[in-house]
């Protein structure tokens, strides 16, 4: 038998097994060494290391003795992240509306945009836009909150008398 190389056969595979592991992975590896040395008793291993059986079985399912990197923690980040569906023009439009209404939340801004576009569409179709009030304040509790919000935020920003006689000509246009 001739010796062709001065490296023993299989030493390359053995060198690959000595991968640098993190401290957490080394602890998990010690779990499985203890588990193998004590007749594969999982509950005894859990009691010895002070871990829950659920944790042990979770890592046992992932553990591959030939690939020690399976004991490393993986990233929790999703593999596919949802991409934005809005355009730069939409972002700019929202920014302009927020500059006009600095106290507006998402819901209030949606109402402002709805009112703005519904008035435009009503003018294009030459039809009247009717806003129906709720039957009573007792039936719709959010009306009280909306009235308070309008009083605190909307009426403070807009300079107007809000008298019906002053507003009526503007509404009829």
C-alpha cells in the first residue's frame, strides 16, 4: 500500500465538524450530549438543564448531528416582506393634506379626502351632495366625540364666524 498524501482519509470531514458555534448553540449541543449519554431520557435532560420540555423538543426537531449549524438561532424576520403599494404622488398628497390639517388623525384625514373628492365628483356629475345627520346623539355616541373634535381642532384652525347667514351664500355656490 502506497501513501500518496500525508493527510489521513476523512480528516477533511472531521475538520468541518469543528465549526465555530455561538454560546447558545454550544449550550444546546451540551443538551444533546447529555441526552445521548443518559439513555435518551428527555425529561431528565430538561430537569438537569432547567429548560422546558417544549424547548427541548423544539430544538431536537431542528437538530441534525451532521450539521451543527442547525443549533444556531435563526432570524425571525419573514422571508418575503410586503412591498409598499402606494406611489410617490400619493405620499405627496397625504403630506399636503397633513400640512393643512396638523391635528388630523388617519380617520379624520380620510373624512377630509372623502369630502373633498365627493364634492368634486358631485360637481362633475352636476348632482347635489347630501350629508345625512344621525337621528339623535343618544343613538350615535361617536357624534358627541366628533363634535368635540371638530370644536377643538377644526374650528380653531379655520377663521370664520360659522353663522348660517354668512355660510349659506358659500354653500349655494
